[in-house]
């Protein structure tokens, strides 16, 4: 019998527990000095969104307009 893959819970990481840096940012430049988050613009079906690394395959994806983040979600980018 094949065992079921273990489900991973979203990571406990400062952005996941307390998105204060994203909330405090008034421009994307406020986030870009944080090199460890790997802020990058998304393409394709996520065109117009930005992503930041959280932990392992996890990313925070969001739209950023007029100093505010919208449609914020934590996404597993592992493809599984």
C-alpha cells in the first residue's frame, strides 16, 4: 500500500505570523532592501502581482497599489 504524502502546514515565519513589513511598506522600494525576501514581479496568469520568499517553497503573493497590498496569499510553489 502506498503511503500518502505528508501535508505541510504553511511556515511559521515572521511574514506569515506578522506581515508588518508588508503592511508598513508604502512603496515596493520599502521591501526591496530586504534581500532575503527575494521580492520579484510575477508573469503569466499572475501578471500584476509580486512575490516574496517565505520559507522553502512558500511565497507571499500580492498586488501592490497606491501604497497598499491587496489579494495577499501564501502559496506553495513546489508544484505539488
